């Protein structure tokens, strides 16, 4: 039978070193709260029940952890008396009788499912406690894992380690799996006879050995166990996440000319044969289909770019933008909540919002859809194969029919039928010599103001 598992996420810290008005686990990595990354890793490891130990911003943390597909119950830790005490805040959940208990931290958003599965495999093999460790490039400050003949004998804190033990590079990552049938008994044996008077989860290793049990360690990459306490560490985690995700996408068939300048969101979808030029930012909800090109210095968020379409350079796609196959949104253009039909072109210095642009239409430079009346938003609909001349303003709600042509510089306030030509501008007039007279008048006014100021 499949073993049952409860994951306990410790997320009740005060986050004082973040110097923030909100809990550190709510700070985003790739546009998503770091606590949500941890929950997603647990879900990907086929763990469906989670006990979330919360403190500060409890309601917000619980909401951020609700990523779907898992059952999350929250438990409030009223006092901060160490990791062992924090785990027991979820005592009621532990008492339900799970085979495995997995303890993780809410500020380790880089963790992957594989080490979590390895820890559970260690329990299935008959061990009482499994600690997830890592080989440290620089072990200074970390607790050392003392291993002999495959068994984990102790976790020795750096300050308590001998010179020989400090040469050990196998370090404690903090994450731990516990035999669910023994968990409450083992946790109840943790004492607080230390300088701080706190209950440390790491004491379980020696407790298990004292009662004849067995503890082991399994290894994870150091990067995956990176925790976050400061803004500098948050930026470091963001960099690691971005590097990892870019690498995954390039291996899947995405081309990036300067990958270190491309920034992705947690849910960015880039299909095979997409080309991303330098200095592109993807916000949450972006999807780019095969063969599309995102030119340099573009920003794409909440938008879909369909096969063969091109974006930018210097373009912004906001939520609700949907670019059809082989369409084009060019330089210094912005599209929001608008569908751009297949093969349509929005080339230069243009804003298209709350709109529909039919297939094959051409939107001239400087065109804007005037979608907001100060209170409500309104829709502009442009049919297929229409041509909108440069520097035109389309005042919504308005419809431009199939094949219609709007003359450059027009302000369109009424519907334009299919195949019609619309002029929405004043007739040009020329006043010979008037420019010279106006200049003389303006210069005289300027001189009078200067003389008055001097007289003061």
C-alpha cells in the first residue's frame, strides 16, 4: 500500500532581518510568494496533506500557500521556542497517524521534489529519522552531519564542533523526515537544556540513537536548500531560480541570445523554437507559442503570443493581450486586453486597449484606442483587412468595418461601415504671412514680461 505523508511547513518566523512590513515567506521569487514554491514542490512529490505552521500575517500566508491540488491546514504558533516546538504546533495533524512526517521550511523556494522523495524512501527502508543534507562549498556556520557506516550519528553545530568535525563539508539542510508512528513520542523527548531554552529539532538524531533507533542522511544540491533571511539573500535566490529555469527552457528548444538578461515568471510558458532577444521580462501569465520572436527590451505579462508572431523591440503586452498567428506588435507599442488577429500589424508607437483587431488589418503609427471615459472602459472593434492611418484616435465604443480605411490624423467617434473611407479631421487652411505676425506678437509679450520683472 502507498505510504501516507504529512508535510509540515514551518512559516511562523518574525522575519526581522528582512526589515519588511510582511512575512518573509510572502516575498516573491519569480513573481510568486516563496511559500507557494515550497507547497508546489511538495505537491510534485505526491504529498497531498500539508500542515502550515504560521505566526505573523497568518491569514495572508495561508492564502499564499493555497496553490490547489493539496490540502493545507494552518496551525498558529503563539510562542517562538525553537524548531522542535514549532513542529508540535501541528500536533493535532501529526496525531492523525500518517506513515511519514516531512518537516520543511517556508523560506526554501528552490527545493525540488527529488530530495523529498529520497527522504521518504529512507523512512520506507526502516529508518526512524532522515535528514536532508548537502555538500557545502563553504561549511562555515552550518551544522555538520556526523555519519559513520551509513548511519547519521549526530548533527554538530559549528560552534560546538571539534577541529576535526569542522573539516566535514557534509552539512545539515534543516529538512527532516520522521517515522509518523513514532513522531509524537520522539518530538516529546526533545528537551530545552540549552543556553536559549529552546527545543531543537536537530536533537532528534541523538534521541533516536539513544533509544535504539536509526537515523540517516540523504543528499540534496546545496542550491536547493538555500534559505532566505535578508533582502540580499532574496535577490540571490531569485538569481539562482532564474538561472535554473532559463537552462531548462533552452534545453527544451527555446533560444535566448543573452539568457542572463531574460527574466521569467514562475508560470512563463515558452514553446519550442521561440526566440527571446536580450533584456526581455516575462511577468506572470505569459505564454509564447512555437516560432514566435520576442525582440529586445520587451515586457510580456498575462498575455498570449501565438505561433509565428513577433513582439517588439520595446513593446509591452499587458494582461489580456492575445496576439494571433504571424501577427506583429512593433516598437514602442502597448497592447492591453485586446485580441490582435492573425497577420495583423500594430507596428509603431501605438496603444491598443480593450479592443479587437481583425486578421490582416494594419494599424498605423501613433494610433490609440480611446477606451476610458474617466469612469468606464469601452471596446473598439476593427474588422479584417482594415487600414487605420497614422496618428488616429478611435474613441470607443466604436466599430471599424472589414476593409475600411481611416485617414491619417482622424478622430473617429462613429462607426465606419465596411469598405468605407473615414475622415475625422478639420479641413486644412493656410493663412499667408500669419506666422510672422504671431511670432512678433509673442516676442512683444515676452519682452514686456521681462521689462516688468526688471522694474521690480
